[in-house]
C-alpha cells in the first residue's frame, strides 16, 4: 500500500512531529509513504516526493512544516479537484492523510465523499476550533508563545501603570485568548463566544484601580464581537481616562519550536491516522478525547461546532477580582 501525506492551511507547531510519525510508523507497517508538498496546491501541481525514515530526521523540534503548506483556492473548484485526483492516481497513491485545520478537513471530506479517495484527517491548527478532539496540534505551543509575550508586557504595564490590550489569533474561536488570558492573569478576556459589555469592563477596571491595581491586561480574541482592538482600546481609555497601548501578536503565534505536548500529540495522532487507514477507515478524523484516541467521521467533525469553555471564562472573572 502506498500512502500520501500533506499539510494544508495555516502552518502550526507540531506538524513536523506528525509528518515524522506518519512516515516512520508507515514504514514500520510496511507502507510506502509519499510526501505531497504545498498541500492541495502541490497535489494539483503533482509536487510529490518519496519519503523515507531519513527524510524526517532532525525535524521533531522544528516549527512550520517541512512539506510546506498553502491555502489553495483552485482546489475548491471541480477542475482543481479533478487534477488533484488524476495526480493521486498517476502516483499510485492508495490513500491520503491530511494534516490541517477546518478548511483542510473540508477538502479531505470532498476528496473522500465525491472522489472516493480514502482519506484520514489529523486536526492541526493553533485555533483549537475543531470538533472531535479536545486539543488540536499546535494549540498549546501557540498559547505558550502568547503567554510569554503577555508576561513581558505585564512588566511594562506595571512599570508604567498602563492598560494593555493584547490581540491574539484564533479566527472565530476564543480558545487561544481564553487559555493565554487565564494563564497570564488577564483582567478581562474578549472572546467571540461570549458577549462582553465594554461599560462593564470599564466598571471592573475602575474597581480594580480603586483596590490598588496599578496595571491591567485585556486579552482580545481577533474574532471578538466588540470591534477592532484599537477601537476597543480607545473607547475604554476615553471613558475611564486610563492610558492604554495595543499589541497585536499576529503571526508570531504560529511559528516556533513545538512544545512537548504538541510533539507527543503529533506523534500519537500520526500513528493513529496510519492505524485508521490500515483498518480500512476513510472519511474520518483522528482526535484525542478524554485521554484516548478517538476516530470520528468527517461529516460529524464538520457539522458540529466545538463549544467554548465558558466555565474557564467564569473562573477568570473570579480570579481577576
Ligand atoms: O487558522 C490559523 C490562523 O492563524 C488564524 O488564527 C488566523 O485568523 C489565520 O490563520 C491567519 O491566516 P493567514 O496566515 O492566511 O493570514
């Protein structure tokens, strides 16, 4: 059996350990493993290379993806998909493992459902917005990266007695904001899943100042519903006369060496994906739920929304008092 592996969508720390696991476990099981470069775009362009145990040497600690990645618009069209499928057949690839986030798993679903290619997905995104796994590969490294920045900014916020608003990534999901906010002791966290009244935030900040707080940090998820981080900062500053600064962490949250958990998760899910193909499963995603590997149908994964941990949100409100 010959399998193909690709990484698609936004890169994230832990993709490399996952590729390494698929290649090495695949070879251990007697499979031939082909690497498809630049995600679905590479599949369309027939950018396919043979992988061996040596081609994944020295990558476990590296961020990004050695296979490169892309967001291919052409693959969304029937024409692009047809070319991709022709190349899969030409390269005699029997089944495919797709490592990526929501958009990439949608692509995997199409390949499997419409074009009858056996596909297994591996959830890999810093956003942690995928149903069917407690954590996606890359999430904890991104949270740790954001936290490192928050801790540094806290020094300046305290020294200058200022308010800082820090925008973190996550697309429409507030998980990075929530986890980095709780870990960083944020005074407030704005996430898309919870309506936040800016007047209430102002009241809480005022109360904090009365109690002797000399600085404040608000973590703002990029997908929050209260407006741009700059607008929010200026509204709060004006209302309660609190000098503020804005920091947008942006893409520095995507890179960097994967933390221990993302390396182990990538390794476990890579192996699980090969196992699933071996068992003849297709159109599924492997995930990690309640401490165990769980295989879910891609239909379920894509039709269910991962719920935000609102208990964690409430807990932060108590901690920030
Ligand atoms: O999905 C990962 C992510 O980093 C999101 O958090 C963010 O909204 C988006 O990708 C940014 O995408 P791009 O790198 O294409 O600008």
